[in-house]
C-alpha cells in the first residue's frame, strides 16, 4: 500500500523546503500530486518520490 503524504511531509521527507518542492514540480522533477476527493488538498505517495 502507498504511504500518503501532504506537501510539507513530502518536502521534509526529501529534506527540501516547500518552495523547492514547488519548483521541482514546476520543472517536472516531481509528480504533480493527486487531488483528495472532496478537498482542495493534494497528496503524494512516498514510493513515487524516491
């Protein structure tokens, strides 16, 4: 099963700031994230960030 993380958790896991995390997404180095149904929040799966 995938371990879900929010942006802050994912950035902490990668040992980068959330701004750097956003830049990596913009440049295509990281996936866009998945919308949580019924929420505006995004999640990332830990195994997709490795």
